[in-house]
């Protein structure tokens, strides 16, 4: 992991590679490098640390060529040093390789290569790829054949790309359970691990299936399976605008994306409404037909922030549909004995559609006969293509590593999914379903109202920026929002924070509360409002400092809290979409005050494509 970029057929390729890597910085990384095919062979430049270190040396040397590959690495095998940075080269330095994922049998292959006299110069599993490709080329294979034969030897999940000094103008790539997108130009061809790196050059893209090997030359792309049989892959036009992946005057992508949430949520709602915008209906679910009526159990599988969205969806589905729901971490789902089958619906939730643990869980459940409905932000991603149906969120590209608009669009998509399921199963009448439309239409204005309080949130955040620990409390549908608030604070400010159901506070966390402990309590109107007020009293009696998320003008909460974060009132079921905004802002401003790298927190990656 983490970012891959490749170009053939463009002059000034070294600058294009740096710009492409810059557009992939959000994925998280600890070293970077490029390799350019020049008249003299290959020029490989690598640096540990941020991309600026690499950019400085590239600007000085400016290797000239029309073919090149670049990579930002998030260390798995080997420390984050220049020695272990990608691209990795073979012994004669005639082949350069970049690689995402993990080669599980790399130790066996390394021993085999060492036995033939190969000397390794890095600690990475990637280096075996360079040597294996080099060996095939020495035997007379083309670059595409060499990559294909190498792929046949590998075990694990990976995507890798190779160039050779002896094969001018050619790039060869292979995908196996790790994202890789090809860009189709008139006189150039491109590859990247994610769409934003392609947007400045082309909007015509091709997604590869697992096992595909592609050979790129200027203006041509040939795809085969791993056995060399040519296959057809559709070219589609994406509607993302390059401006969407620029900061647009904001200091950080995260703030830009926080403020984009009202429009992103509205767009996600719109695609789940009928043409007259009066009725809730998700056309994609029609593909499952009567199978949805026989569902007896639902499991949401996800990781990180998406898991919190799944936990909120448990409340939605059980309340509206009366179906028992489990919420599983994808990394755990795949290792336990699940009673999957035709009456057990599996719903993967993933922003990128490429999270390996989630995809593995999907494949395992699908093999057992379970129907799959994916909630995903990227059309034609692996999750979208492998599901029986998808509910697409309309967040657009999310660049900040700490998810914001992807989370709220997931929440509203899952709520719409629950409503549609309830309708199809007869748990809600048409009239009851349509009554839910008006609150959804007003949701955008409530979210915009929450954003209007951001300067007040900033003052509170600065006051608590030196705290060492936080506790976040919520009940019912806002318990997952408390978890999400704690996760955001941990991710970008590096302050320890825990999210808890407020009723569980007395079963352990209460021992931590003292005058130095800020406690964030979500106390907006709902069925457990009075219970939450009692929890606030429990915190105050231990001298804890209460920061309450409450309805605008709520004097009962204001009289009991040390600080309040006010939000407009919406229906309880969708209150999390509004209540999470001040928590995102609180984390952002605390991290800003502490001087943290908000868009690229240490040790984190945007899309985790390794186990």
C-alpha cells in the first residue's frame, strides 16, 4: 500500500507522476518514489517521508521520458525507509516494480531466488516481483508475459505494475484483490490505484477484474486473464470533476468535506426517491425481487467509520422492519462460523468499495448463497460489481483520511434502505413511508444550521485542546454517533477517546471521570432524553466537564452542562446526521490547535487493502 500511478505516452512524465502521487496523498504513506524510462535505462528516485522530499530531488534532476511509474508506500514489510521505498528494482536495474498488497508466499519465493544467486537489497516482499519479472524477461518473454508468469507464482492480495528499460513505451500491470484503475486517453494510457489521480488527464476509465493482466502502450490497452486469454473490459466515463479533489480555498480537505455534507446527503436522498420526489424507492433493489420478502436476518459488515454507520442502521432496520440485525467487523466476520444462506442478507458498507476485509466477507457470504446489497461510494468498484444490488452514496471523492461526508451519506443511504425494505415487506404502509419524505427534505437545512455554529465549536475546542482523554456518550441511535465522535478525535488529534452507550457509563468508565475529564454527551430530543439528562448528572457529581450536544434553545441541558453544542431539531431517527457535525468540528479544531496533520494522520491509510 498505498498509492499507485503510471503513465505511458506523455512527455514530462516525472512531473505528471509527482502530481499524481500528490492527488493520492490522502491514502496515507511513509515514503515515495518514481521510476522513469529514459534513453539511458531507468532513473529511479525514492525518498522516505513526505512527498515534498521526493519532489525536491525530482525537480532538481528532472529525468526525461514518456513512460514512468510512481508510488507512495505505507509500510507493511520492512521499515519506512528509502531502502524499502518503491519503485523496487532488480539486480541489473533494468526492471522497476511498484506494488500494493501483500505477497503471502514471499518468503518461499525469496529463498528460491537467493538459491539462484539473487541478492536482495530491501526488506520488502515487493522485491521478489522485480527479480521474477527480470528472470522471465531474460528468458525472452515480453513484459506482459513476464508479469503474467510472475502472477501465476503469487499467493495473496496485490496489484503491481512493472516497466523495463528494454521494453520502451510499455507498462504491464496485474490486479488480484487490490484496487487498480486504468485511464484511457487518445494518445496516452494511465493507471492508478484510485480515480482522483486520473481526473486531470481523462474521465474514461477501465476497471480490472481479479486476475486481469493489462499491457499499456501509448493509446492502447490490452487485457488478458492470467493464462493469457484476451478479455474485454468496459470503458466508462466518470462524472467526478477535477475541482472536486481540490481544496477550493480551504485549509484542509477535512473542513471542505465537512461543509459539503448537506449537499452530499441531499444528493444521496434524491437518488432514492421516485421521479416526482414524493415516494421512497431504490430501483436497484428490484434486482432481488421476492428474495427480499423472505429475509429473516441481516448482517452489516464494515470497518472503522463504516462500522459505526452499520450500527446506526441496526436501529433503523430493527425499528422499521422488525428483522433481527447483526453488525460485524468485516475482519472478524470472515473468521467465524456464520449461518449464511438465502434468507440471510449481507450488507457490506464501504466508501472505496475496495476494503479487503469487507470484500473477503462478501465473497464468503456470497459463496454460502446469501444475497448481497452493497452500500458504496464508488460505482464499478469491487463491492459494487460483486454485489447483487448496490445503494450508491453520492459523497463524491473524499480526500481527508478521517471520513466525514462518506459517513453521513452512508447513514442516510442506510436509512433509505431500511425504509424501502420495510415497504417491500409490508412493515410500513405507503402512507407511513411517504410521511418520512418531508423530514428528509428538511434535513439539508438542519445540517446547514449545525454548521453555522462552527465558530462557537472552535472556541470550545481550543479550550479543551490539551486534554489527555475524552469520553463520548450517547443512547439509542446516537450511541453510534458517540463512537464516531470518539474515533474522529483519536484519528486526527491523537488524544485518547472512548465512545460508550451512556447507560453503560456506570459499568466501568465512570471510574475515569474527574475534573480533568471532558465528557461529550449527545442530549437531543428523543425517547431516552430524560435518561441522558440523568447521565449528565452522574458525570457532574464526579466533577466531570460536560460538553452537551443539544437542541437549539434547550435550557434544561444548558443549565446542567458546562458547554453546549447546539443543533437544529430533526426527527430522532435521522438526528445522528445532524448531531455528528459538531463532533466532527470539535475534533477538527482540537487537531488544528494542536498542530496535527489533519488530512493525513500518522499511521492511517484511506483505503485499507491489506488484511
